[in-house]
C-alpha cells in the first residue's frame, strides 16, 4: 500500500509541476506577445488554468472560492479602502489625481477591474501557491516563490513591480490564514483603481506590463515626434 501511495503522490506531483510550468508559461506568453496573438493566447491560458483546476477539483477545495474565512477577513477590505482614500487625498494635494482613462462608464470599468483582480488572486493563490505547497515546499518557500513569480509577471512596470511584490507577499500570507479569495480580490481591485487614478499615466502607462508597457512608451514617443 505504501508503494501505491508513493506512486500516486509522485504522479500528482508531476502533474502539479506540469500545470504550474505550462500555466505560468502561458501567462508570460500573453504578457510578452503582440496584440495580434495576445487575444487568443489569453483565452488559451484562461482555459488551461480554469480547466486544469476543475479537473483537479481545485475550483472549490482549498482554492479560496468558498465562504471559508470571508467574514473574518473583511478587515482587509476596510484597510484597503482606508489606504485608497488617504492616497486619493494626498494625490489631490500633490496634483497627480486624475480620472480613469478608459472610455467605458466608471462603474463598468471598476467592476470589470475587480473581476480581473479576483482572477489574478485566484491564479496567484488558488493555482500557483496551492501547487507549490503540494509539491512539498514549506509555506514560507511557497509564499516567496509565488510572490517572485507574481512580481516577474509585472515586468517592466516600475510602479507595479514593487507594489505587487508587497501586495503579493501580504496576500499570500493572508491566504494561508483565511483561505478566502473574495476579500483579497476586493482589496486588490480597490488598491489597483487607486493606483490608476493617483499615479500619472505617463509613469504607470495605464497599468500595462510586458510588451504593452514598452509599446505604450513607443506610441507616446511617436505622438511627441508627430506633434513637433
């Protein structure tokens, strides 16, 4: 029986490693692909991550999508709201506060970003962190590895990289304690919208990462040359 159990664990570990490498590889491919191929790569990556989670029954079990820890972790959302309010007040005094750049109505933009923030938290904790733990990493090493992967996915944005490093560390530790993604997703969404309206677009490039960040700089330089 011990031999059978060992083979099952070994097979499960190989599967976790495969899903982790392929899933993260697809994320990097989306980030660093031109717009022509980025759209379909996004859906390939999305389908792989969600599909592999459903097949492994991770979508609810320990993935943070249940109600476990929701009420006890609501304080995280309150802290995020407080920090965002203070940041907006400081940005107004400093003259850096500005409206969202996107053409959709404000509520649609905000709700869409919150959903995107929740998806990011699912990938970070419910997908990456859980697999690292199942691969045998200690909680501390799993947190550090997941945070490094999360931060690298925001290269080369000089605003988002340090902020995702800090938030990734905090959210991974909180996930280990509460196992709830909803409060983490809400807090992520609040803080992300806060950054979008308090940091000048010329600095954070509309919150873009990877090739999108570089293309924003190139397009901005082209507009300057065209107007001169």
